[in-house]
C-alpha cells in the first residue's frame, strides 16, 4: 500500500455505546483475557499495564496484537497495533459513568490513510465495531459471566459483493425461501437457513451488501452475524449456555451448506 505522508492517519473510526453495566465490569471486559473471549476474540492473552500487550485470535487464522500505551483503569485504555507496521492503527477506549447508572464507552481507532487504497479496511473496521460493541453490550447485559461458544463458517467468493449478498440473504438464498430485505436497527426478523435452523430476533445492524447482525433468540439469546469482507463470506453465531458438541455440529453443517451455495452458478 502506497500512502502519501499527508494522508497518514488522516481518518479515524469512532463509535460510542451506552451499556447497562458498571464501569468496572466494562473495563474488565476490555482487559481480562477470559472476559474478552466472551464477546470479542475466540482466544485472548493480556499482559496488563503500560508496555504490556493484548493479543487476540479468531478462527481462520485472524490475529491482533496491540501494545498497551495507556492504562488508566476505569477511564482510558489505548492499544497500538504492531509498532513495526508502516502505519500502525491505534485504538483508544474511553469509559465514563452514565448519569443514572451504567457506562458510556467511546472507541476511537485512528491511523487510517485518506487514500482510496484504505477504503476497504476503513469500512470493514467501522462495521466491525458496529457489531462488536453491540456484542459487548449484549454480553454484559444478558450473559455476564457465562462462557461463550461460537459457530463460525466462512467461504471465499469470486463474484461481485452484490451477488454474494444475494446468495446469502436474498430470496432462495442461504437464509431460506423468503430471505430478508429492507431491515433497520431495532426491527424484528425471522429466517430459516438451508440447513433447517430457525433464527429470529432483533436487528443490530443492516448494512447491505456487507453486514447483517442481530440477536438469535432460539439460541439462548445469542448473536448472529453475516459479513462480506475481502471476498470472504462469513456466518457467525455466538451462543451462551449451549453444549459445545451441539455448536460444533452446527458449524460443520453451515460450512458444508455455504460451500454448496457458493458453488452454484449465479
């Protein structure tokens, strides 16, 4: 990626969310490896304090390593991406107690260039926080202290994003005969996948042709997500209080069905 010096760090992704949980619980969810794995990565390792590190990993080989630059418990956490990177992305987490109870969390990821070569990463990062912060709120408000298990399936595609999106959520696609369309945050939805699972709940994000996420009430009020990023389609279901063997069976079924959907001609 070639970036002009004036473009470096020109853009940032900023999100804010109110969470019905005390500041101490939110701070712990951001900095404790066990808590992190209950809403964000699948695995985490944390060396606390300035100069320490937060390492996270996901299925499929995704990894993130951030050096801790600011550590002010209950107030401010700042992590930087790999300092050897040409343009490290840093993330600040600002916490404050909300009047009447709860916490307001503001997240700022900075260091994105203004060049169009950065657009996909910049957009994906923003959509990622749209999902993850709602996942953090959902965990702390409904499943605090519960272990999470994730069903995770992904498949590469070579078609246009709009075609891949249609194969997933359009009529006759992976989400069933009716599919879903024209949703908005807070709407209710109900689908039945090609493998027979019913998923219904409240929409968290509707960002076609890139992301759809919401609650999954039949799965013990878990979280469901469909994402297109980097020519890879991902389906994700975070579940609390469900036997892991059941989740692994679901994951295997989804992987096979997604491969079949994307092997069909348009």
